[in-house]
C-alpha cells in the first residue's frame, strides 16, 4: 500500500473517531443531580465543537482530494 493511500485511510479513521465521540457526547446524559445543568451544557457544547471540527476537516480534506473515494457499489 502506498503512503498516500495509507494517509487517506488514517484521515478517514480520524473523521470517523471524532464523529463517534461527538455522537456519544450528544446522546449522553449526566447522572449527578447537583451539577446536572452544568455537565449537560458542557457535554452538548463539546459535542457541537467536536462535530464542527469534524465537519471542517472533512470538507477541507474532501476539497483537496485527501480522503478516499466513497463508492456506492458494495
């Protein structure tokens, strides 16, 4: 495997991992009653921030052709 193909797979993995982290933060709910609102807004804010970073990375790498082609054929 070429180095460029390996880097494309690494970039795709980074986008996938960041997307999963954002999804977990977005769906999570705090269990402590005393700090519920603070933890809730912090986790939702982090989910938005990580999701936005993932989106920006994906758009930037896609425009430069640094992500692998997504084939519809399976």
